């Protein structure tokens, strides 16, 4: 039960930090971080897994899918702990989660899943 509380607590803190905050704050940084996370990371993962490591196609698909997942809540927890850019961190998590519905679907479609 303690593990569940520890896993859920940062999500409540993240949701609480989003309440009443303008999403447009630092939108250039948020857009850049989201682009890097959802577009560039899967491309780099694909290139590395396919051409450098020469992995089987099922493994490549899994690696690219994992690289294309949204930013986790850990960035918000660390930003809050160090009291640096927690609003931008929470916005990045929110934006990448929303966009990832489409990007992960695209990755699955590309790999025939």
C-alpha cells in the first residue's frame, strides 16, 4: 500500500501545480522540450537501434515506442525539490502527455501494431 501512495502522491502534486497557472508561461521552452522528447528522441532511437546496433525489428519497435512516451512526472518532482521551473516542468508533462496520444499512435501505426 505504501508503494501505491508513493507512486500516486507526485501525480496529485503535479495536478495541484497546474491549477491556476497559465499554460502559456515559457511556451517556447515547453515547445522545444516537447519537440525534443516526442520527435527527436524516437528518431535517434530508431537510427541507433537499426543502423548502429542492428537489432531485430520487434526490438527496434519497442525501443522507439518507449523513446516516444511522454515526459514522466519525475521532472516535476525534481524541479519542485530543487525549486527550479516547476511550472514549466508541469506544463511539459501536460503538453507531452496530450501530444503523445497522437505520436504514440503514429509510432504504433508505423510499426504495424
